[in-house]
C-alpha cells in the first residue's frame, strides 16, 4: 500500500511503516539524518526539491528520473520517453550475479535509490547521502530474552486470518514454523514446501521430518525451475532490472494452489549470515584483509555462490576488469569505513545489505500478492548483526542465534550439509 500525507506544504509519500511522526521525520531527512525502520519514502518540498529515502534492505525500492519516480521499476520504464541504454549496468549486473550496487539501471535516464541512503534532488542536481543504520559502532546489548519476546509479538501482530509459510527445510523457515507452532497459530497457516525434480538434491526428507516433529501438515508442490519462468510481460515486470530470484517458484505455487488471498510469509535474510563458512575459514587463516574479502564478495556473487575465491582473476571469464574493480572497491569502502569492533561481524556484514535487497526485490514488485519477511524487521536484524560473533557459531555451524533464542526447537536443519530452497533457476540450468 502506498500512503500519502502533507504537513506545512511538504508532501510525504511512503510504503511500509514510517518510524516517527511526520514533522520529526521531515526534520530528520532535511538535516541529513535517516530514521531507522522498515520503509521507503519520498519527501517532496516543492517542484524543484525532493528527497528519496531507502531503508537498510531497500524493502520498498524507489527508481527516479529528473522529474518522476516510482516504486515499481517497470511502470516507470513504460512511461519514460527517450530511454537510453546503459551498457555498464549490464556489465555490473553480470559481475554481481544478477544485481547491482550502484545507482545504475538498464537506462541512463533512470536511477535507483541505493540501499540505506538518502537521495537529495534540488534544481536538477543529485546528492547521495549514504547512511549506515544497520551495523553499529558497538556490540548490541539487547538481551536474547527481550528479542525473543519482541519477535514473537511481531509474529502475533502480523498474522492474518489466512496465511501461507514456505517450509524449505532450512533454518530460517523452520524457525518460523516452530514459533508459529509455539504460539498456537498453526491453524491459521497453510504450510507449503517446494521441490524440483530437476535439482540434484531436494529437501523432501528434512521437511517431512520437521513436519512430523512439529505435528503440522505440509503440502509438497513440484516446481521444476525458478527464475524467469512466466510469460514475457510478467518476466519484464519482475526481472528487467534485477534477475535470478527464487521468488518465481513461490509465486507460481501460490497461484497453482489458488491461495492468492493468503498473507505470504518468507524466511528471507534470516539472521544475516551469508556464506559464513568461507568468511570463518579465511579469517582463521589470514585474518582481517579488506581487499581480499571485498574481492571475495564480488567473486561469490558473480559466480552464483560457486567460487569462494579472494583472487582477482576468479571472474576473468566475465572479461570486464574495470567493472570488477568498481564492484570490489564498493565493498572495500564499506569494510574500511565500518567502525564496528567485531571483525568477523564486519566481514559477515560486508554484502548483507546489497544481497538482502536483491533477495526481497521481486516480492516488493508484486502488486497482486501480499508478502511479509519478518526477519527483515529492523530491531530484530539489527540485534543479530551487532551481537558478538562468538555466539553465532557452534562447531562451525552457523545461525546459532536461532538456537539461543529458541533452544527447544528441532535441530534437524543443522544435521544437513545443505538445506533450504534448492530449485534451480531456469535461465542458468535449463538445457532443454
């Protein structure tokens, strides 16, 4: 839903939840302070001056031209005249494995509001005010008990009369299922598990075991491929900006099951650990090396999670050294400017914002289905990011935060080398 209000001649348009009252929000933005919370917002002072504000994961992304903006990229494209192709965008998107870190879009006329930023446009001049709201310059003092209570209340507050949760066998969705069961809300939920007969491995076994332990019914739905699997117009709507997302499989299942009237729950982002085993391994061997880990961030994304190298030639086959340099320098700056005291946390956080924005992007371009990603809640993920890294791993297994928050939950997801949604993307893996 898009909201709109006015205060003293200033127009405020937003999606999500504004974290403060309108006068305070306007004052903060106009003085260069980005309020923390889950929202995307446009503050229009007059015809010649406005602010575009994105949150920590670009939960409600915004694209803009010199005199227009939209929350839905494809809509802005359709009404923008004289579009000029930006070839560098496509190089960057390929380098990052489907997404980008800059303001670029496929067209020079259209730009993206980057994650965790304020864009100030005045008299045709654009100024980027980057803010770091998610990782703090100190460790979190929020207690496990307080965050457990907060998160369970968040679940209860947002439950609709009809809900669907995708249970993949991974740690994130299993934890949500556990909380739902603990709170006695399971009768309001339909539990769905997707699997692909084309995948080398799938999650039927762990999901069946988890369902048995939780005493819930799970409906298995076969989906051969994810990615760009719809008709041309639908694919343009979801994937003409960023691509290769597991979202399509979930959307297809919802319409196949005729449950589009349900509130759709995802476990996207989780506790903020991405490819943590590589980070831990490198840190143990070489310590905190900004340049190496910045290159790792590009290599792991550009190879679709297949190359965990810190070497600059890992993506040579993409043949775009200038774009590679721009991308890893982006992550270098993020690591260098980060004042957080825990070095492992800094490495874990390095690309969290950008990759999380990529993961939730397609959901927020959906005008037909209503989605909720509880793990992206600012207070929850801020605590997870800033808790000391010493509590985040047990025996080199990650996402231990879930075990600390809900010690009674099943350990099944931790018993598998890989678990989670394993549906291959059509455009990468289809050979028919």
